[in-house]
């Protein structure tokens, strides 16, 4: 990740004053600088977004789907790769929070983020972000140089999304999907194994589903509040987003079915095809939650909905049994 000067990332408040000295402003113009701290451990941890680390489990899943986790030191390399992406992602979150602080203060949920709420100094958040990002890139390169390249590509894509791509319809969804695909590629590079094209297609389609679901939830929230959302939302519309969601779900289900039935039975038991049942259940449940207005924070759905968790847990158990039987 390129080193960025802290001053270049510090946001300006509504009165044109730098939010450097600990003085932050609420949307209504009230100062809450008295609550600002250089950065308590809790504020730092929240800024790192540990709940988001669940997305990096895809690094492990990719190697597991290729049946490589039981080989030699593969679990160690894949585990370190997952840790590297957690560090890298947390670093990018911290830098993004500094850049997006003025906008976050107007958001009903994001205004509670430590930088936006004045609980973490922007300079401290910038140092945290750069340090974590460099640590993640360094660890990835130590595991394997190719993994370092993948991690750098992920960082460039994510920063590009924050700076420009999130404001461009379709490209914003493509960028989010690309981040998930690079996580899967990272798992293959760390192992190293060649990932099935069908598996990569499943990841891509599922990522498009998650991204379109986020936009759909944002659009519904802004419509209910009667306010203005991000400009990119107006270029979609609820109907177009629902079409993207339905198409992505269909592609994910079809690609997963092809991948699952391409596997061989083990002792007469079709383990891979059996995983299609909980996979389809989880996919349909997620689509139902999106239809009900959820999805703006995918990690909250994945961790908070018991039926989705049950379907995901069942998939994991059946898949693990199949890998164990084949080993």
C-alpha cells in the first residue's frame, strides 16, 4: 500500500476547519471535542472492524474447496494468508474512515464509527491504517511472493473503490465482487492450488449478490427516510437491483451445482452434491432477507440470522465430512 501523508487524508468539517485537534462536529454543528481521545483500545478495535473478518474466511474456503487443507504445511500458509488479509482490510477500513468521516456523520449507523464520532483522532487512525496495511502486505509476501501480488491488487482495488469506483454504477458492484474473488485467489495462491473455474464463478456471482443487496438496502433506507442517498443509487432503481440480485443468485446456484456434481462419490456417498441442499437454502434465505430490506451490512445478516447461520453451519459440516472421507 502506498504511504500516504496523514494531512492529505484529514477531512474538513462543515466550517472548513481541519479535524486534527480533537474537535469534531455533529451534523447539527455541535462540538463534541471534549469526548475526543487519541484512541482508546476499544475505539481502535471498532475501527479495525473484526466483524468484517468473516469475509476473509473465503481465503480458507478456497483452499478447502480444492481439497488442499490436509496437505503438508498448507493449513499454516492459508491461515497466515487469512491473517494477512484481515490486517490489510482493517488498515483500509481505518484510512477510509478518516476520508469518509464528514459523510459518515450524516449516516444513521456509520456516525457511530470512532473517527466520525470523535472518539479516535484522525492522525492516529491514519497511522493505524498505514501500519496495518503494510503489515498485511508484508506478511502476504513472506508467505509467498505471488500472494503478496494478490494482496497488493486487493489493496489497489479497494482504495480505488473508495476514491472513485463506488460512485460509478455497475463498476461499484464489480469492484466489491472483485474483492471477494481476490480473496479466493489468495487462498489458491497460498496453498498453492489451482481453483476450479466453476468455484470462482460461484464466488463472483455470490459477491455480486452481496453488493447488489447492499445497494438495495441503502436505497430502501433512503426512500423510507425521505432523504437523499448516494448519487449512484439513483442510477440503479429498485427494479434493476432486484434483477441483478435474481440473476446473480441463479448464476451462483447453477455454477455451484456444476461444481458439486463434478466431484466424485466417496464410498458411494455423493458428499459434494449433498452440500447443494444447504447452499441453496442459505442462498434463498439471504435473498429473502434482502427482499425484507436487509443486506446493507452483510456481516450482520451472516452472523445475526439464525436460519442463515443454520444453513451455513449445515453446509460446513457436510462439506467437512466429505473432505475428511476423501482424505
